[in-house]
C-alpha cells in the first residue's frame, strides 16, 4: 500500500491556490497549464478537480480541461483531499499496544474506532493510527491489517508488520486456527451453551445489513452462558470458528438473543439499561507466531463501559 504520487502534506481541508496564466502559455490547454503551474499534483488529480467544478478561470467555473487559455487570466483552484489519500494518511492517534515484535502488533481497539477507512470514515481509523505508529506499514496491503472488528466492538486484533507475517496470518485465519473469543451481553438467557451453524450473507431487502440466508457463506459461532441476570440479560462467551461480517451480532439475533445496545440487529428492551453500542468485546486472541512458531495468546480486560453495564445489571 503505497502513497499516491502527491505528498499528503500538500493538502489541507480546503486549500485555495490563486494563480495567473503567464502570457507565454497562450493557446495551451487549461489542464496542461495547471500541470505546469502546480507540479505537486498529478494530471489525473487536476483533471478530476476541473470536472468537479473546482477550477475557476477569471472567476468562472470551467469544466473542461481542453479549453484553451489566452494568457493573463486569473486561476483559482479549490483543492479538496482525495478520499483514498486521506485513508492512507498517518494520524497521531494513541494506540493500546498489547504486544509487538518485528513481525506482529496486537492492538486493544477501543469502541468507536473504525478499523479500515471506508464510506463516511476516511480518517481517524485504526489504519491511519498504524501508519503513524509504524510508517513501514504503508508498504503492506491494508497496512498489515488481516481481520477487523466492527466500529463499536472493542478488543483485540492482530496486525502484521511484514508481508511474510501477513501471508501466514491470513492462512491461519483461512484454516480457522486463530482463536478469537468475545464477551457479549445478550438480551434474554439462552437455554444452555450451544453452537450456531447458520450461513450469513447480505440481507435480501436491506443491503446494509447481514442476515442468516440460504446460500450465504458458512458461519459457525460457539457460545457459553457465563451469567444470567434477573432483569432478563445474560453474559456470554462467544468463540468464532469463522469470521463473517457481523457474525456474532447476526447469529445471536437469529437465535432470539440480540446483543444489548445493538442499533442494527436489536432494539431497546424495557427493563434493561440503555447501552450506547453493541455490548461486544474481543477479549481473547490466540495464534501461532508466524516466525517462531510459538503458540501465543493475549487477553484484554472488559472495558469500563461494559463493566459499568454489568454493575447496573446487578448480581448474576
């Protein structure tokens, strides 16, 4: 993952450049003149800004780069950051690093942090933070990220620091040998421990949601009831055998026990406290070190908001 040819430092949220067309440029195309005057930007980037109406000639928007200039005109470029460039910009965001060596980083991600940039979240992500923490990660696909947590799910995830380590970790995930355990507060109390084997795919009507659907990708979640609360909630330990999008959230909702606070797959429950995110925390992570071959495991304590939730729920 390399930076585009422009330097991220050339951008601010909405920089404006005031320029004049030299008389010597008379008769040339507008995009060629801009490329000569602003060599820090690529021709493709300048052409995109022209088409977007962000270039003014003598105060008027010009939408065609092939327009010829006569010389002496004033130019105004209102440049905006490219989304992909923002996604790949290092940002000084604190990270809770649980483990690191030359091959791996293990991060305890807070709730509210997006892992990888995407629609509506082009900055402030874990990827932006990783690129600041270790600039060498810019040379790896997705900055070494091999698996994700939802924005409002807290807990452990592993990041590769070399291409060889990333390849090995992806193979471990495909082989289902990476151990991932979550603590979840669910609405209601399942009748006992269990295994959910139900395929997951896009919801047939609501494309932003996932659902248990025929023909979906295989998805297996194991769950264990750790505690039951008088108000009608339970603390579960969930272990992923596969890693589908929203897997635990979808599977528990399908079982009839959605996560407390889940804004997509659940709903407010009378008699239960409000919780501002899905009550899900990736508490344990285990894998084989891609270099040494040693079996490693980490545990992240329950975050403060979930501890407070359990206190409100009362004694088990």
